[in-house]
């Protein structure tokens, strides 16, 4: 079966992976053009948005990457694509909580030492 060029299976993935490859090569202007082209061509595609966010995150543009991930999240929820929801949630968490930033956990109260307990008797 012959598919029109823009609707071939895997075209979204290939175009998105091309944006990621351009980002890894450090070609910021080309990445932004490719991301714009992909999101205009497939505005409702979860994979296109996810790969656009990945490419922008590689460039260090966390705000734009976060915007693409947040735009893809309701699309994935609507499609009931739970794997994509999980992946997007993880990406959003990683962007909003950098690795060097430690999460403060509340320490449980320590148990008194034996000598402190014996003094209470």
C-alpha cells in the first residue's frame, strides 16, 4: 500500500528522532525549526510532542521542553496510553526537580539511648 509522505507509519517518530539527533549535534536553530515543523504537522500526536520536548531538553531549553511535555500529557491521558503518561510524568519530574537538588525528607525521631531510658525509671 502506498502512503502519502506525511501519513506513513513511523513518520512522526522518524521526524522526532531527527530533531533529537540535531539537538545532540548542537544545531539549535535547526532543532527549533524541526520541532516547529513537527508540531504543526502533528499537533495532536503524543510522540511528536514528547520527542520535541526531548530535543529541547537536550539543548537546555527546559521551559520549552516542559511546555511540550505538559501539552502531551493530556493527549496521552485522553488516549489512555498509560506508558506515555508514565514517561511524560517522569520527564516532567526530572525537569522540575534537578538531580543535584536533594529532596528533604523528614527524619523520624530517634529513639533515646538505653542510658536515657534508664534515667526515666
